[in-house]
């Protein structure tokens, strides 16, 4: 019997799927060709003889978040998202270049990005203004930002509201509080934070990606595969690389194919020079542009077409 379902957990090729009636089944992909990830909608066959569910086909994805592999390729990690939530915190010290790459990936996929500054309970008023200042360039560029503390339930209202009705994935450096936040947002959830599911070096040892329904509607996908990942560089929109403010400014560049580096008449560079574009964000754009061009060069012409990529909103 054929039925359609959604992958709500993936541990390598062990899948858990939920059918239209809410029934959950352990399932496995039928054949090597079927590569399902958490969030995928799939076609299944119930193999009554063996009391097994086979996933026979991955249905069309609205989008897929891919991580960069060490060889410069891309590997699918989660599918059918509507939002990427980038968690940063006062400690560990934020690597904003990484945060920029996540929000760039979101814009390039045509989905929402949200920046959540966690652990605000650790900040006195002076440190708080430093942290708020860090968010200013993002807010100005058009990214939504919220502040929160996983240890203070009353601080989670804005985050909850931003997650409602979305299928989000939480990403960010190890230790910023992603598991703690998910634990605070999802009732009756048994994800261990801290020592329980970590090895001696503090790395997560749980390797399954899971989707959790949120009480206010929407869902959050926790995927160890994307927790500290670098989004695949070739998922980025080729003209602005997914930087919202670069995208807006680029309409005033002299050349339509401007890369916003040294070209004459570049509106992006002149905005960075006169301070209308945040200097750190521009530097981040330049670093990503170099990586992007390096990768393209390595691959040579004829690799998968950039034209197929969706433009930034
Ligand atoms: P993850 O690696 O991003 O999943 O981070 P964890 O959720 O495991 O949190 C890392 C550490 O930060 C743990 O010791 C948590 O107890 C602590 N932590 C997480 N969120 C907060 C917070 O909002 N405030 C404070 N003070 N500590 C937090
Ligand atoms: Zn330009």
C-alpha cells in the first residue's frame, strides 16, 4: 500500500516518517537512489510481508539546505524549510562571518532568516549595549533579530512569535545554547543539554536530525548535521551572494554583472566607503566572494547552472 509521509527524524538511512493521519513509522530508503533528509516529503510503501515501511521516492522539495563538504561539494541536510534561525551569544565569542554565511544561505534559498541573541541574562547593562550594537547592521539591512535567554522563560516571547507558523532550523556555533533553547520551547522534550549527549570534548554525539512541533504552531528541526555547518557556497545567489543590503544597492551599480569588488561605478563599494554599508558586513561579503570565485574556478565551466538559482527577494 502506497502512502505519503514526512520525514520527522533521520539517522543516516534510518528514518522516522509521519503519515497524513499522524501515525509514525520507522522506515528505510528503498535503494541507493533514494536520499531522504529530515523535512522531506516522501512516498512510502508498506511491505506487509516484512512488517517494514520503505521510502520509495523523495517528493519535490521546495528547498534544501546543503552543507559544504571538505571537497567543495554540497550535501543535503534538511529540506522544505521556511526559516533559518542563527543563534549567537556573548559566549562563545560570536564569529559573525559564520552568521553572515547562514543568513546569506537563507536569502539565497528564498526563506526567512532570524538572528537570535541568546544568553542575555549574562549581560550587565554595558555589555548589553555592546551586544545590541552588534545587531544594528543586521537590523538595518533588513534581518529580523530577537534577544532571549534559554534560562528565562519570560524572555522567549519574541522568539516564540518569530517561530510560529514556520518550519525553522536552528544553527550556530557550538555552545551558544541551541539545545537549551529547543528544550525551553518544546514541551515534554527529552533532549539532553550539557553533558548527556556530548563526548569528552563537548561535541554532540547524537547524530539524528529531528523535527519537533511547537505548541504555538510551526516546527523546529534540530539537525546535528547543520549545527556548526558551513552552508555550501554554491547555494548562494551569484550576484549578491544573499547579502540583502548588497542586493538592494547593486541595482545602482554601473555594470549589471558587478561583483562589488573593484569595478568602477560600484554602488556597494561606495556605500561601504561612506559608511552607509557596514564595513564589517562588506568585508564579510568580500571574503565570501573570494571563496565563491575560487570554487567556481576549481570546478571550471559547465558546472551546474547559476541561472537555475532563485533571486534574492
Ligand atoms: P548548543 O551547543 O548550542 O546546543 O548549546 P547548549 O544548549 O548545549 O548550551 C551550552 C551551554 O550554555 C550550557 O552549559 C547551557 O546551560 C548554557 N546556556 C544555554 N543557554 C543559556 C542562556 O540563555 N543563559 C545562560 N546563562 N546559559 C545558557
Ligand atoms: Zn557593484
